[in-house]
C-alpha cells in the first residue's frame, strides 16, 4: 500500500513521485536518438534469443548474451526476464534503437516513482522523499543504466526490487499476509531473473522488518536477550520475525542452489585485465578491492569523471601497505561504521532512515564487491543503480535535518540542493550524448581513462569497421603501449596489419601475442585470446610452404577450446588444400557437432563430399544448410548445380527455383544467372536462356563461359552476326580460348568473311598446332581461296590426327580433284599458246 503523507504545504508522496518520474523522463529524453552501442551489440544485435525463430524456452538455458550456460564462453549472467523484454522490443520494431531506449527511460521513470513512495514510508514525510527522488532521477551515475540498452537489467531488477519491498511490508503489517508473502517472493524472483543482484532484496526486507517494522535497536536487542535469558521464553513478535527471516533465508538458499545448478557450478572466465587485482598476492589483493569501495562511494559523491569501461590500468593497483589510498579506504569504512552504529543506537525515525539507507547501499553492492568471488570488472557505474537509492536517502536526510535547524540553514540547504540538482541534470544530459554511438562513447572513455588500454582497443574497432585502418592501427598501437601485456591489443594490431596486407608486421604482432599467452595448466585463458592461434594460422596458410605450421596452430586453438567452430571450419579448408579430404570431412563434422545450426559447416561438408565423389551425401548436406537458412546462397547455388547434373526434369525444375531464389536475394550473382541460362537450355527454353546469358554479361561483361555459350547459342540459331559479336569480345579478352576463337572463325565463314575466318583459325593453330577442327576448317578456307596444295596439306594433317575424319577425307579428295582440274586447265592453256 502506498502511503499518502501531507506536509505543511500539502505535498503528497504520490505528487512527489509523479514530479520525479516526469523529471526522469525529461532528463533522459535526449537518449531516444542514441544508437545500439558497446555491450548492446552482443546483447541485442547478435543475440539469437531475440529472433522469432528461437523458442522462448531457450531463454531459460542461455545467458544474457544468448550463449548456452554450459558453454566455456558463457558469461554466466542469467537474466531471462530482461532478455524477454528485449525480445518483445524486437517483435515490435526489430533493431530500431528508439524503442529500446524508450522502454529504458520509462522503466527509470517508474523506478523513480516507486522509490519516492518507499522514501515516503521510510521518512514519514513527502519533502525529503521528493529531494531523494529528484536526486535519484537526475544522478549522472545512472547514465550507463538508462542510456545503455543493456542497463535495462538494472532498472528492471530495481522495479521488482522495490515492488517486492512493498509487498513484504504488507505481509508484515497484515494479519492475513499469506497472499502478500507469496507475491513478495514472486517479485523477488522476478528481480533475480532480471539481474542477479536482485537476490539482495531479501536482506533489505529483513532490515526493514527488524529495524523499522519491529523498531529494534541496540537497547531493545539487549533487553530481548535479557528477557529470553530470565523467562526462557521468546516473545511472539520476535518469533514471528525469526520465522519470516528463516523463510527469507530458505528462499535465498533455494534460489542460489538453482542458480548454481543452472550455471553448471562454473564461474565465468575473466582475464587479468578485466580485474587486475586478481593477480595480486594477499593482502594487497584485498586492500585493492576494499579501496574500490571508496572509489564507488566517491562516484556517488562526485560523479565528475565517468567512463563506460573501468578495466585494465584505470585504477593503479595497491601494492604496498603504506599506499596513502589505504587511508581513503579506512575513512570510507569508518564513515559506514559510524552511520551503522548511529542507525541502530535508537529506534527513532532518523535512525531508521540511516539503517535502511545503509542496507540499500551495502547489500546490493556486495555481489560486485569481490568479497565472495572475483567479478569481471574493476568499477561498473551501472551496478550503483540500486545502492544510489540509499545514498540519495542519506543526502535527503541531511537536507531535511538542516531544514529543521532554522531559516538560515534551511535557505542554505535549499540553495545547495537546487544547485546540486541543476548541475547533476546538466551533467546527465551531456553524458547521455556520449551514448549516441560507439565512436562518441569510446572517445569519451579515452579522455576519461587514458590509462585504460581497452578503450583504445574499442575505439580502434570502430574505426576498423569504418575502414579507417590508419586510425585503427594508431589506436591499437597506443593500447599496446598503455598496456604492454595486453594480448588483445596485439591480436587487434595483427588483424589490422593483415587487412592492410602488411603480412610480415602482422605476423610479428601475432607472435608477440602468442608469447604473452599464459603458460601452464594453472592459468585460465580468456576464450577471445585463443583467437591469436586462429588468426595467425589464417595468416600463414597463405604461404603454400607453411600449411603444416598453420595446421598445428589450429590444433593448438582447438586443444584449448574444443568448441571453436570457426577453427574447425578453417582447419577443414586447410586440410582440403593439403589434399587430406577425409580429415577435412571430419573437421567439418566436428563443427556441426558443436553448432548444429552452422550453415557454412554444412556447405563446406557438402563441397567435401563432392570432392570425394559422394554426391548423394553432398546433396543431403546442402539441403540441411538450406533447412536452417533458406537464404544461404552458396548452398542454394551448389545444390542447384548438383541437381542440374542429373538432367531429370523434376530436379531441373527444382534447380531452376533455387537459382531464381538466389537471384532474388542477390540479383548481381553472375554465376547463378549463368547457370540458370544453361538450365533453360536444358529445358529447351531458348528465349529465357538467351535473356539470362545477356543478364550475366550485363553483371559481368568479361564472363568467359557466358560469352562462349551465348555465341554458341546464336550459332545454333543461325544468328551468325550476333554469334560473331559475342565471340569476337571473347577472342579479344581471352585469345587462348581456342574453342571460342575457332567457333568465331566458323561464324566468319558463314558470314562470307574468309579472310577473318583464316585469321581466327591461324590464331588457334599458333597456340595448338594439332587443333583438329581448326586444321580442317582452315583447309576449307584455303580450298575455297583456290590454294588447293595448302588445303590438301591441312586435310592430311587432320587425318593424321583422326584417320576416320570423314569430312577431311571428302574435302581432301575434292581438293585433289580441284587441283588436278586446275592443273589440266593450266596445261591446256599453255598448249594453245604454243600453237
């Protein structure tokens, strides 16, 4: 139940909540035209769980990024409810960013409204609730959680977090609270399914129950112990409190056990650069992690320098007991301890606010504190979304107490709060624009954290996507200088140098990355770093003498990551080059085993079956690829060519449909249009065949086979001029296409152009003196020109190649007779002259 509390100016908590909700919308309105950037890419653009083809049930077995939870590459973040909201966005508008950002803004607005209602319950006043709500609504630390699409996990979890507190409160206050109890547990579960830290609402509810609902403090706790010791009896209210606490504990244990089973009791793999303190020895590791509590507290107090990524060298490691930063840690925990002692010293309103605010700060932060297990970041602004609620409560409490200390302090505090809200609003509005694109975000990060090599890498990736390799190379080199042991920086540098065809430098960069790889079985290797072996293999396999070396690199990558599907694929391609076809088939089959929906693997397997002469198996592989992706062009084209070989009408018609589908997707696919032209010939559809040959040549004017076959078609249709036009283009571009040049000579003969025909036949014979057709046809040209001696010589050469050549026999005999006749005529003429 939401309370309506009235101040001397009749401000209600509901009105305060609406003011804060509207303010939140106004401050984040300029995020609506932001794009999908940074972590949004893998969570939204590359997440198959958003696609309608994916079963909704898969969300329960995949992590936040769409990876199976039992995969070694899984991040182990389990947030199916949040992913479900992304999927609903996708169903409505696919990848249009505005819809995703609009939902985030509205969620933040709803959280602000509920937060103000909670503050109203805790403060018992509307004005401090308004101050806390406004500060929460505009605090710059929330920019990542609201402007970044993946930040929805924070606001969605917070929404259920707050609702579960209200429901729990009703369960405590109501005499018939069973319904509210069940609802509270359901809402707690929803919070956990939105983001893991939602489980900490259990501790916040227990704090509310003990210190606010039951009004416990140090003196009452001591009195309770004294009563139990003397009377050997537990008071009814305390018994009820214990039962509720045990129920909350049972719920927590159940959720944690299920969560551990779902993630297969495995922690995600992070590199030392994600959380550098992991590599420190005790006690420096613990000192550094404790210092991070101060850093996070300072971000709430002074959110001046904000960054999307705080990994690597952003915060120098504490490697000495005498490091002065340890004093900041001591001061932080001293302040928290002082507030905690003050909060439990009495059971008054002010004390209750302090205790409850501390519970909101401390408990939701614990999962990210490294206290129980290392996390994959140094600092993450988004995880302060719920803890900032407690911080804003403390600020509002201070302002409210100052308000009660006279007009001067009231005025001073009012001016201070107004200035704070104004500067925070301006900072948030400006920070929102950093999330406009990856370029703006990472450029901002480089300025904020120049010692973080990862942000240089990220910015370099963006310039690489834009094709600005020079800028990308410079950024990758900077990353490798800022963080000399960053494997990823050298992998990126090697990749960009390869793209620039600077292969020697690329190999050198990859070799540095290989040297930096951790050695020994005790080290855990980040899956992305295994790419160095894969990338280096892809590079050196370009050299025919280094194929075995490339093979060994693929083997190394696969020994570290057996489900590295791309490595299996490329290894298979390499084995084909090495004429190890059977092994290549096995490699493609392994790729399919690890990813049964990988269309490229089925295509490559089908092509391998073709080499092995197993056409039926090849057809089956191509069909599997098309069953997964109807638009997989290579499989569609290859299956069409395979069916075309059968010359069975049903298969020819299916091949026609496949080729037409390929062209519908890729109208400029010259290979598909050429083979469709041939298929029309097989189907005796001459008109369409001609049109497809012409279309092929419009797409690719130098398509050798299309020029020849169109010329051949025109020749069969007795369109000798059209045939000569195509074949002359062929001869000009490909003078070594002997059959085409010979056919052009035949066309010239038909067109009564013997001189041009003779040139074509002679061109053929200059390259292949034993070209039988050219020999014969040149002989015909010579005979028609009256050069019977040379003609007879050419016909004789033809018969030497093929003694059964009937036309050559006939033409040789005719040439003899014509030569004899010519000689007789010449002799008769000479005799007449002598007389």
